[in-house]
């Protein structure tokens, strides 16, 4: 599933081609994706101007004139693809379930083969109360995400810290890749109990989370399977992984010298975890 950097990258791509433009056409190819499309969606989009964008966790919000926000979640395999409408006039793209077109001829389609993504409308003034956003934790790239905030969120949690950080109520937007990478940078074992990650450990972990997310956004995200940017390009942060999907390779922090066992892979709560037992304690 696309994580925060991928969603942020897609959102920025959409902002470049949509912000300030008017929607002249919209269409849905089926009644639902993960959930039914909102009633009257097409009619409420026609003639609206795109005022701006906001990301909340792994969700994008496209704010429209008239007071609505279009909420978009990419799900497992979703992609937002922008192109000039004149390239393929009236052509239906495979698995394109929702599309809109601007008055100056930009076509944006939501392509999702597995249909785990979703689209909804919410009043802009009530975004935070939407059922998908109301319970989300703090945004990790914002200034108010501090070691003290993370310590409080992890206090009393007797699950591994890796699992706790994947909980969107603890931190919004983090997923399997970036939690593994951040824990590696902070030198914290993914098996450590969440409640014990406090003090000096959160002083290391919060900057590590911010750094890995910012670096991935700068690289356009990580393209492993379905993810592409809005212009169809791929991200390159996968070339900079320190630990994720590097089982059996040398640990950079240890320099590959004995007794370092190298990167190991374990399964936690059904998800692959990669870490160095020597470097991460």
C-alpha cells in the first residue's frame, strides 16, 4: 500500500496540474470501488474550481470551490494518472473507475485494478470529522510531532514497537517500509516493547521518522509494485533502503564486520520486518 511519501508525491503532482483549474467533465465507470461512490458525485464536481490540496495520513483531500473536498485513498493498487485529454479522446483506460477533466484539457483518472481505493465527498469545514480521518494520530512531518508526543502515544502499549507504529492512531501515514527504515536509523529493535521506547529512544526515533519520510518524498517515493507518480514516473527511494527487503546483506551501520549477522527478516503480525539484531537494540 502506498505510504505517506507516495501519497504526498502523488498529491503534489495532482496539485501541479489541477490547482486553480475548473472541472468541466467527470465520470464514474462503475457504482463502487471499495465503497459506493457518493450520490451525485459527478454533478457536484461539474463547474467546481480546484482550490487546493491537503494530505491527512494516507488520504488526499482535493478542496473545491463551493465548500466540498474530494477525499481520495489509493488503497493497495490505486494510481492517479494525469495526461492531456487530447492524447486519447473518449478512450476508456483499463481499470479506470473515476475520471475528471479540466476546462484546459487535463484528464485525471483513478486507475485501481484491485478496487481497494475509494473516493468520497466531505464538506471542507468538516474534513477532520470524516469517518476515515477522525481517529488518525499526529502527522509525523509536522512540528508538533515531538519525542514527547510519541512517548505519550506509546506509553502502556505492550506490543512490539513496529506494530505500534503501524497503528494509524499512533502516527498517521506510516507503513511497513518506513517504519522498518526509521527503526533501523534510530538503532531500535522492532521487537522492543512499545512502552519501553521513551526518553533517549524517542529522541532518536522522531528525527529518524521525519528524515526517512522527507528523503523519500524528495526521491519521489518508493516504487515496488503498482505505485507511480501522477505523471506516470516512478519513485527511486527503494534504491536507498538501508534495511527493508535486504535480508542477508551486510548492515551498513555495523560495517559488515563480525559479529554482525547482517540484515534479518522476521514476520510480525503477518508483515515482513527487516532489521539488524546487533545494531538495533
